[in-house]
């Protein structure tokens, strides 16, 4: 699986990809603790198109 982290604050947006769920959650918690609104998008990398398998998880600090 691939994990995309999207952090937003004001008019700034940062996107980063991670292959480890542990690293994705750790990064998201750091960004959230600094006042960013963070979303983790989980994408399965199988035959199914990503738009059908996307799920959103929120990380709280």
C-alpha cells in the first residue's frame, strides 16, 4: 500500500508519500502537533483503480 500525507495550513499545502504506515502516521502526528490539518490517504496498489480503493484517515496529535 501507498500512503499520501496531505498537510494544510492557511494557503499552504504539503504532500508527501510514504510506503510504511508507521512512518506515515508518525509524520502526520508531527505536522498535526505544529498546527497543520493533516489527512492520510491510503491507496491499494493492486489491479483495482486507486479511485475505488482510496480511504481517508485522520491523524490526531
